[in-house]
């Protein structure tokens, strides 16, 4: 398979490095898919992860005297972790729960969220100092920046938490402004 390495042995560390980046990146994604309960996607990603790993490790064993191959393996692993996190953040797979605490009128924030297509629930609570509005909204991870912008524009002093959600059922998770209008009494 890698007969060309006899002629170009200096390519081996590069192949190992980039192969390891691919396999560790896929491993990171597989772990995330398993944690989110994606029972069909995780095994497919796992297949390609292990296939790449077997190809890379076979080249390490075949060239066990090459210190650069070992260094490339370790560097590819470290880089693969970093790339895996970047890819996972970019695809924004799954859902998150935003729990928002504000001293301002929660009804106004709910209107702003609904105008942008996000369902939410308003709860009145008592904080350490005063009455607070607690707004909860389940959103797709890739919309996190949009929600944070809405919150910051509404009240820059708002305290909020973001939690990953493994699964969800029913509810208003996203809707167009037109679809939200009947629920808002417009």
C-alpha cells in the first residue's frame, strides 16, 4: 500500500501526522455522538476512525526505527484533539438549555426571543437581593451566538447558564416569526 515510501521515506512522518489528525478528530466526534445518543452515526464514524488508526499504526510498526515517525504520531494526536474540538464547535451538534436570570421584565425578553424564532418559558423567582425573571429556552447549539446577542442587547448585566442536553421531546424549539405570532397573541 505504501510502496512509494521506499523511494520517498521522508513522507512517512507527514502521512502519520495527517493520518493521526484525521483519526483523533473522528474519535472526538464519535465520543460526542455517543454522549448525545446518536446510535447510528457514532459507529460509522468509529469505523473510519479505527481504519485510519490501523493504517497509521501499521506504518509505525513497519518503520520502528524512525524517531520522526514517533514524533509525528504524538504531534498528530495532539493536533487531532485540537482540530476535533474546532470541528465539533463548528458543526454545533445537539441542543442546549439557556437558563437566563434578569432583574428586568422577563416578558420583554420572551417577546424578543419569540420574534427571533426561539421558544422560551418565563418563571418568576426570588433571588438573593430581589425578584428575578428566569427564562429557559432550548435551542440548537449552532444558534448559541444569536441567543447570547439577544440576551446582551436586552440586559448586559444578565446572568445566564448554558447546559448541554442529551435529548428533548415536544415543545417549541425553533419557529419562524410568522409561526410564533399566534402563540404571542399577535
